[in-house]
C-alpha cells in the first residue's frame, strides 16, 4: 500500500492512500461516539458538500487518525453544503487533537460544530443491535467513498434509482447495487462472505421509520428527499407492491 507523509500540527505522520480496516476488529457497541460538522469556505449546496468531502480525505486516510478510531460514517450536513463526520473511539481527546491539528493546517475548511465523543446507544431508533448497526454505518461509508472515487454522478444516479424504483416496491437492492459494488469498491471486495451476506440483509432492512439504505442515499445523493415531505415519506414507507410500468 502506497504511503506518504503529511504534516499534522507539530509532527509528521503517515498518510495511507486507502483505508484498509474491513474487518473492524476494534469496533464494539461500547465505543464512544463523536461527531464533527465541517464545511469549506464559500461553499454552495451539493457542490460544497462534495468539495468538503474531498478536502477531508487526507484526515480519513491518515494512519494515526485510523489508529485512534474503531470506525466512522459520513452524512451530508447543514444546508447540503457540509459534511457530518461521526466516529467511534476509545480515545476522544486523541481524536479531537488530530482533528483540530488537521483543521489548523487546512484553511479551506471551517469547523461548524464539534460534538464531544460520549457513550450513546442509538440503534434503538433504527432497529437491529447496536454493534450490527455500527458495523453497517462504517461499511456503507467505505463503499460509498469507493464509489465516489470512481464517479460522483454515477454514484448519485445509483442511489436515486434505488429510491425511485426499488424502495417503493420493497424489493431487494442487491440486483442494483451488487454489480456497482463489485466493479467499483475495493472495500466491498475485501469483505468476507459472512460480512457480504450481512450487508445485503442490512441494506434491505426496513424499520418503522424507514430503511437503512437511507444512510447510503444520504451520503451519495446527497440527502434523502423523501424525508423532506410527509406525503412523499408516506408514499415510500407504504409502497405500491405493483411492478413499475416500463
């Protein structure tokens, strides 16, 4: 794996080219959960989000940052122009310092909000077990980053097709997503068969408030517009079982 050096505050640390933690051995239901909201200066909706996401790549790929966390996931933030980075850690002060040092050396990024890492059981709002949900959050994010590396417009169209065609019928997303993941996600192809099987179950999981694939849609589209309008939300949560007209 190729590496280079990146300056972080008063010291240099290795920056790896790709994230390689597909087994998530250190991720537990008890890791603290922290969140940071970031945007880039003079950012516009959508474009600003993707610009900001690109600017934080060196942080996400940083080997020291990775050593301090057990996993992370990404959502679109305020006004569709910012990134919400959530991370799981047992060293909240270490992670906070790395992020602060990174921001101090990146004038194009602006900190909106920093939520201190704390114990949190948030799977209760989404169904499933806490550890299962955390693993899913980390997994979809790594696959999403790979897809965006391949092509942003392709990634956006992919999740839009899911939301428009597959989710109203509650049919499995596997026929749509599997070719994309296999062809364009190194992370997906590193997963063992058990993890892949669990991923398809997670992506097809619906709880009373929505579907877990909402997280991937939110990251790649970005945003998930069915949640902006109650009538749309009701339509997608109470779908017509008939197949779509060709």
